[in-house]
C-alpha cells in the first residue's frame, strides 16, 4: 500500500510497539521495561529485558471498547459515550455518575488485564520488568494503571521487587536537554518513536 502512494517515498516499515521499545533501547534509558500502548482499537505490548526487545504482542481491546460499554450501559450514542468518558477522565462528573461509569467498566478492565497476561505468557520471560510504561490514546484512564498496579504478577511471572507503573515520557524516547518535551501528548509518543526509527535508518543517521 505504501509503495502505491504516489506522493510519498517509502522510508521503511515499522511495527509501532517495536519502534517504541527500540527507541528506549537506543537511548539506554531502561534495561528492563514492559511498554504498553493502549490505543482506540488495540493494545500493543513490548517487553525489554536486559536492554533487548524480546518480543511484541497485540490484542484487540482498547479505549473504544470502554466507550461502547458506556454507550450500552447508558443507552446513548457512541459519540455521547465518548464525551462522557472524556469528562470522566478529566474528573468533571458528579460522584454518582463516576460510580456508574466505574461499575460499567470493571468487567472490561478485567478482560483487558487478563488478555495482557495471556500475551505475556506467550513470551519467554525469565524475569518480569519492574517498570511498566504506558502510552497511547486511552492510557490516561486511571482504570488501566490501577489494574496493572493491583494485578498479581508474582502469581504468573518471576518478579523481583515492586513494580512501578508510569506514563511513557518524551525524554524516554528522544534524548534532549531541557525544552517542553514532558508536555508531549502521550497519544503521539508511539508515532514519535517511529520518527526516531526513520531518523536512525536514514543514511548517516
């Protein structure tokens, strides 16, 4: 498809989740990390152990699934449910409405973390990364972070020490000094990683 586009020269083909992990490795920021890109339709997972990307996986569950759940529970349109979800993320709903949304999303969040668990079991992980980095359009939802923080990782994987969950940062991907990089929208960080891959693969990069 890319080759057939008349207005663009093909620079390369990259798996987005691999690009994020590879960028982290190039910058030597983290030796062990689990990188989770939670998009609208899918969740992409990458695992870095001892500075190497040992594997990537993807499953079809993301922010849109939660929007559809809200839509069904409240008998409203998808667009209205999306607006409600955004208001919920920005703490703009009343306490009673917050409880309704939390109850509606619980089952889907449980499915999401179990799907993640299944993906990770497909890879040979001799030690579980102590850092979990989140990015992507839906990663700002507190439910994902809380599910990761409270999941019983030790029951399924060899874990040494506490597991830290945080948002992926601009400076994790691009080595810069100063600037306003930390304010970069997490939704676009995976695309920024692809751009870094392109830069590295350019002649003289």
